C-alpha cells in the first residue's frame, strides 16, 4: 500500500504507523471520567466497512502526524 505523506510525497506503508480512527475524541475533562468511559475510549474503536478517517504518522520520514480517508475494503486513500 502506498500512503501519500503531505510533506514527503508517496511512500510505502512500511514507513508509517497507524494512529487509529481520526473520529475518536479525547475526553473533555479526563479527571472526571469513570472507568467504564475510559475503557470505551481506550479499547473500543469503529471498524466500518468502507471509508474511514484515520490518523497516521510518518515514522521513517518527517515524523509528522496527518489524517487521511481510507476505504477499508479496497485500501483506496483520499487525503483529508
């Protein structure tokens, strides 16, 4: 799979690390969140069939984080 880094251009997927869904929001007030809510935040992620907004980091290149939209069926990537 070739991933388009916004700063370095198209690179092989081995240069990147997956950062998870871009749609998971960090709790607004972490100190007041109970254990069940933390468990949902840490362990439960969307796993849709089709397009999904994701976070990636270019670990073997510029080391910058970015978002893109990837189709989980075809791996077709659209920069976001």
